[in-house]
C-alpha cells in the first residue's frame, strides 16, 4: 500500500496527511473568501446605502435641479431634428438625389462669382448633423458688412440654389442647448448639470428594485398616484442608457471646457502640420495663385483612398494650408477625425490624419458630438434620440408631479388627523392667522423654492442675452459700406471704405482687391494727427473687409485730414500710399439714424419663428406647471402649520413661543 505521508523538509519529520489536507482546505477557503470579497465589495458597499437615502438624494436632485435639467434636455430634444426642420422650411436646401460625383470645383467657383467681395470660409457636403442625399451642400461666406451667409449649393451641378442668414432653426437650438446664448458661463452651467443628471439617473436606478420584472408595468386602474409612479419609473428605466450617454458626454464637455482653460488645452487636439514659415512664404511671390480645387481633391483621395470627403476649406492667406476632411468607415467620429492638409501652391500632401491614429483623449473628443446628438446613424438614430429625449424630459417632469400628488395626499390626511384632534375646530380658521406665524417649521421643501427662484432669475437673464444674440444675425445690423478710394501700394491694390459700427462710430476699412492671395508681411493704416500716429493691422486675407481701426467717434467730418496705407513685403521693402479727406467729398454715406440704432431680427422664414415659438411656449407652460406644483405644496404646508398652531393654542394657550422661528 502506498505511503501518502508527507515530510517536513526542515525537520525531516512526517506530516499527517489529514493535517496537511486540513491546511489545504483552509487555504482554498481563504482564497475563495478573498475572491468573493473583491467580487462583491461594490455590492456590499451599496448595501450600506439605504433605499431611504437613495430616495432622498434622488428626490432632492429632482426638486432642486429638475427644472434646469428639463429645459436643457427638452431643448436638446428639439435640436436633434433642427437641420431637418430647416430642410422642410427652406426649399433652397432640398435637392433630388443623383448618381453623380460631388462637384467641388464648380461649387467653389459659383461662390466666388456670387460673392466677389466675400471670404469663402468653407464648403460642406451636407448641413451640420444632417443626413441623406436630399440635402444641398452649404458654404459659409463672410461678407463686407460683417455678416456670415449660408449659401446652399446643388452638389451634383455646383450651382447656387439660394442663401440665407447664418441664423436658422439649427443655429438657435444648437446655441441655446449648448450655452444658453451666454458664452462660456452658459457652457459651464449646462455641462455642470450633466453631473446632476448622472447622479439622478444612478440613484433612481439603484433605488428601484426589481426593475427588470416591471419593464412593462403600467397600472391604469389603481389611481392617479400609481399611474404616475409607474409612468415615472418606466420613462426612467427605458431612457436610462440614453441618460447615461448624455450625462457622460456632458461630463466630458465639462472636462473639455476646464482643460481648454489651462495651458494643457492641446492634449485634446491631434497633431497638426508644421506651419508655413516666413522664409518659405517669401518665395511665393506678392500675389500667389491657388491651384484648381480639383487638384486638391484628387491629391487628397490619392493620399487617403478610403476618405469620403465631407468638407473643403481653401486658405484666405498664404500661410494657411488647404484643409479637407470626411468619413472613413467609423460613423461615431466627427468628420474632422479624418483629414488631409495640402500645400496651397504645390498641391503636395503635407499631413494625413486617420481616426484610428487618435489617442484616447482625442478619440473621445471626436465621438462626443455624434453620440450626444445622435446623428452617427442617420435618421434611425435621430428618431431614437428624439424619443428617448422626450422620455427623459418628461421623466423629470413626471417625477415632480409624482412628488406633488404624494405630498398633497399626505397633507390632506395630516390635516384630517389634526382636525379630528382639535375638538371640532374649523380648519378654515387658519386664514385668520398672520402670514408670518405660519412659517414655523417649513423646511422650504428641501430647497426647491430657493433653487427654483435662482433658476428663474437665470432664465430671465438668458431671455435678454438670447434676444440680443439673435439680433446679432440681423441683415441690417450694420449700414452698407461706402467706397472712399482705390489705391495701389506696390504690387497690391486696396479699396478703402467707410462704414459705422453698432455704436454709431465711423470706421475706415481696407479691402484687398489683388488677384491671388495678398502675400505681404504687414499692412496697416496710419493717420498723423497732432503728432500722433494711429495705426492698425489689416488681416492678411484676400477680400478682407474687417474693421481696421476707428478713426473718428461720431461723424465723417471728424476724420483726420490724411490717411496713409503702409505695406511691407517679406524682403523688407515698404510701400506707402496717402489718401486725403477730400476723397470723401463724393462719398454717399448716411450716418445711422436713431431709428436704425436698434438692430432688427434676422430675416428668416416665418416657419422658423413658429417652430422656435412653439418650443418657447411649451417651455413657459411647463415652468408654470412647475411653479404651481411648488406653490400649491407650500400652501398646504402653511395649512398644516397653522392648524398645528391652533391646536397648540387650544392646549397650551401659547401658539407663538412653541414654534421655531425658521
């Protein structure tokens, strides 16, 4: 019979096989306990958080921040189909699909011919976040009066079908949802609310036990409270994954905003090509000509065969590259994740970026928008995002209403009990008590009154900045410019103009007219008045008519006697040309009158205002309902406190000292 006795190597003494087996069992049991502990540590931690605490956190978030969250989610839901709404409203945005290649060359020429004084800021195959071959291409053009026009082009013929103000449905909802038309402060508030949405979704999910069995539970005959309770739970559970996606991408936007405000902002941006140096720029000549657009398209496709081109940006200054981007098989990334940079005068490809080359931070930056707005899968995903957006919005609203009816029923029962204990005292006598004596122990409904007041004050501010920002896109925001003179400085030709800014001050602008790109090192206007030199740079861009400098404060009569336009080439040569104020004698220019001091609203189709107005009216109505819920509950709290005070007075004869002051 085999001997299974083990030997201790240190003492050469036999070890009992039974003892050895016991030690082995203890080792295995210890390992299993350690594994189970690690595996279920999170679950045990969650067990420490009671359902009551989860319910309180979930309710507090909903009551105090729910109104702000609702407005953000509701506006985001409207933003999903904003481009499609513009397509329905504006016939210039529609095109019959054709089995033809995109005519980038012809589209670029059409824009140049239609806007000879404008700057072409880029041509896009489709409108932002739109999908389908029935959408026109769009070009953004900056024109001399400070406006940016959207120019709609037939992508198959290259012909212009129409142009509109930069303002439309998509622009309104994009700006309102992203920043409340309130700049970086608005972005901060909107993105910060993503944390609240995340916490509310998680606490609601953890509190709701057995949700898998109740995915379709909706009690229609068990009373109003049961119906709204089931509705709130169903909306919350079915939109949970959507809410987490929206919240997490919003949290990323918040982190992105903070990072961009530091010196490490470039960590979110992929590598870009080395800028063109002044030494290289000096070799281009004074007015280098761009290559045909078809050359850039051909070279980009050759360098990046799988690129489905979505946009083209041709430089307006010699130191810039030609930029082309698009899709390359990953619909979750923005177009900018795949791009090609080309030399403007040789057509050489200088840099290629593919989405697969992005690091984690860069990749998240480029997938956040398609996921957040749901346009990564075209119309099907947009429909889902719209449905889930409505579900999430009304889950927030139904939660508040559920709290309202629960508290109303609870208050009614409490009043009934108190009335029964006051020996027949009529509860209506609370009306005779001073208002200040009814504020005893009201907890301000978990802060809901204060937070709602703060939210409403901010929304009032948002109303004013929204109106002002929308007026910014008005077509007659600035009066038409008037030409002063056309002068030459060396190889370059400029047109001087006068106009007025929105504050009524006269300004002089210089517009480069030379064919090709103006390739100079520096250009500025000077005026030698009272021994002082007043100067400003002119943007190094062809057809640039941006404001160069204020030379007067109120009228053309106060302009200086002479102007000097100075240009300096890269080889150091300086060219000067002087213009006298006498050249203004024949200028037909009307200084803005009082009637024109306030800009009008953008000239857009009436249907756009109807769609925006419907959103505003719905939002105002829901704010009214929210206030009604809170104020009705506050009134009920007053009733309870008053009856309690009456009962104390009947029992103790001292109703005031027995009540806490707040």
